[in-house]
């Protein structure tokens, strides 16, 4: 349990940066919802840690640009029975 929302947002950001992780992976690791991770990163983090926000934003933009590729790979594996 986190003492403050800021602590939770910092932990989310740190996990994403250290592991080059997606929002979904961060949510699973920290035991919170994807919506909470997204809200913490996009709305709350810039208010108290703009530098950390900029670092996370780079990773999230990269993930967003690559998501169609990951989705296509997942579909291919599904239909190939892998």
C-alpha cells in the first residue's frame, strides 16, 4: 500500500523507465489497474516531477508507435498455434 499518490506515480514511472515497460506490464507488476497507471503517469506525474514525466513520456510514445506491430505478432502466433 502506498502512503501517497505521488509515491505510487514515482514507482510506476521508475518501473517503466528501468524495464522499458508498457503500461500494462507496470500495472501487472505493481498490482494496480492500467487506468490508474495511465492517470498517474499522464496527469499526476507532470505536476510534481516534470523531469521524470519527460523520461517516461519518451518510452510511452515509443510503445504507442510499436503497438500495432506487437498486436500483429500476437495475432500471427495465435493462428499458428504457438
